[in-house]
C-alpha cells in the first residue's frame, strides 16, 4: 500500500512539473481535461495499452502526459519519457537533412537523382518521362513503387542497401514521373543514400550531428538497437486487439536499407523540440540550423491533391481542417502508431504516440486541435495581458468611404478600438470578415495591413492643405475619398 501511495504522489508531482508552462486559465484546463477524458475512454473501449501526449505553443513544450501502460506484463506506466518507434516520422528528418544540404549549396532540388546515384535503374512500361529529381522524391511524385522488392511489412525482414540496389532493376515504375502522388518508402530511402553521398558520412551520423545533438534531442536515435539506454525505456509493441481481447507481441524491426524512411525512435518530449524547431529553425543554443524561408518552403503545398483538401510539402503532409492549415506526418511500424502535427500560423503543435497497431493517432491529433488549440492560443494571449488600445483621437479623420478607378470600394472605420479597412467590389461578400483588415500605425498618416508576423502592404493617407484626407495610397495606387 505504501509503495502504491508513493507512486501516486510521484505521478502527481511529475504531472505538475509537466504542466508548469501552462498559464493559469480555467478554460484551457477544462479543454485539456475534456480531451484527456475522451482519450482515455477511447483507449479503454478500444483496448489500447499505452499512450504519450505532448503539446507545444510558440516554440515551448507546455504540457505532456502519459496514459495506460507501456508494458502490459510488467504494468509499466506510459509517460512523457517513454520511447516509441516513430517509423515514418523519420522522413521529416531525412527531408530536413536534404534541405540543409540544399541551403549549403551542395545539391539542388531539381537535380536528377542519377547525378548522385548513377546505379538507379528501373523498368517503365510507358514512354520516357522527365528524369526523377530530388524534388520528386521529397513530394512523393516520382512514380516509383511504394516499397523495395521485398515483403518486409509481411515478414518484418527488411532488405539491406545492397539488396535494394541489386533488385531495383527488377522493379517497375508505378506512374509516369510527376503525374500522380504516390507515397513511397523507397523514394525516401533513396534520399537517405543521397545524403550519404553528398555529406560523405553515414546517414545515422549526419542526422545525429546536424539535427539531434544541436536540438538536444538526447532521447531520439536513428537505430535504437545500438542504444542500450533508450532501448530500456522502449514501449512494448503490441498488435491489434484480437477477438478475445488479447494483444499479440509484435517483433522488433530493423529497417536496414529503409532506415531513412522508417527507423527512428523518440519520445513526445523530444518530438516537442522537433515541433518547436518547425517554428524557428534554431538549435538549442540559438544557432540557425535551417532558414525560416526554408521551413516555410517545406511546410507549404508543393503537390495539391484533386480534392483540394490536402497536399504534400517537402517531406510533410499539409491538410486543411476548417479554417486551420495543419502540417504533419504520421508513423506506423509493427506495434507503434505515432503522429506529429502543427499549425504554423497559430504556432501550436500536438504529438501523440501509441504502442498498438489499432490506434489511430491522427484522430486524436485533430480532436486536440479542435478542443485544445483555441483555448491554448487565447490563454497565452490573455497571459500577456494584451490591452486593446483606445482609438487614437486623430483616427476619426480617416473614417469614411474610398473608391479606386475600378470601382473597388473601401470603408475605413473604427471597430473595438482598432482602425480597420473593409474592401469589396459589388456585390459585397456575404461574410464581411473575409475582406476586413486592421490598419496598424507605423508612422505619420501611415499604416500597414499586417499579418501575424508584422508584414504586409502599407496604406498612406494623403491630406490637403486644409488637413482633410483626400485619398490613400496602397500598392502604388490611389483610392479617393467619396463624398457622402
């Protein structure tokens, strides 16, 4: 009994430590509580053994927790330092390494892959198409098969690099290059080989030296079978729940030649650092590992799916959920299901990991965005004690209707203490908020229609000799005041 009480006390202390970065906000606490209640109920109903969860706001880990058991037999509880195989999330590290080498001038995204891997040869039943480039591999539009020529998802026996090279000429292209999106582990493996060729070091060493160590991701590794410390905290891998309610143990897999596509292991705390990196590109000591412009390049859509609901960036999936654009990647390898997703505009991120094949991590991630993200953003905004400014006493001189020669109208008005501009043609939009923008003062009679980063076009009001506003200048053109 004493041991159990000690464990409960330690658990509470750890959870309080985890949430130390959360502001004191009842709405936020309630949304997290509701999410966790729902999560635990789903886990219990589906018989999912264990789970770890973390969330990031504005480059900081603000909350993490564990639920259920990382090992059913030993009754080991899952927590934020439990290690899981992250499988295909490995691809985001591989893609980042490629972009680092690109920024260093060591390769180009439009380089044909045969420039670095001259042995690449594969059959095609259609007419000759453009050569496969690095960009095609990053966006899964190469037309290559999804897998190397071995049934490793069936027998869990992965081929070596040498075996992949030997059997590639026996395989066939699935689609002509750049005609259709087709997810390919083989393509990502080839990217890893390109990293080794260009950097002249093993893939594992490059990732460790240029990403993991600078970000202080000490509980993340490329090959956990060689890491005695981390493998002790690796969650036990379970298959799906069988009809009798039991779970089969899944075999440990070494991805070997597919390592750049699927072999890494990590914790939610470490992947929170990876999520934070997506917002600034900086190492723990402030060194810039990847330019902000390069991060934006990776996160935006490079290949749009026909439904216009989702697409692919450079190594990342991009999805539209309501008005929110979410960038992320999932992972699944025998007994582990994981997901990392973030919203660049909100600077929010969620990471979730399960040790069972029948978990559905994306379902929980999207629910976290739905339930927690709005209150998370609001809570930190309130914590900063943002006070809405009172209207400037001079702003009333700008208020009124303006029109350009193309009969595009703009109304300047004061709303909730802010100077706003509402621009529209005819008929006006049904929902006026889409064309409503704030005018942020930056100088005398000068404002900016700024985005969340403070960038955007200038609006300059021009006055006559009597001090009356005649027009405003925007994008080098003029909108003249309309007498009403």
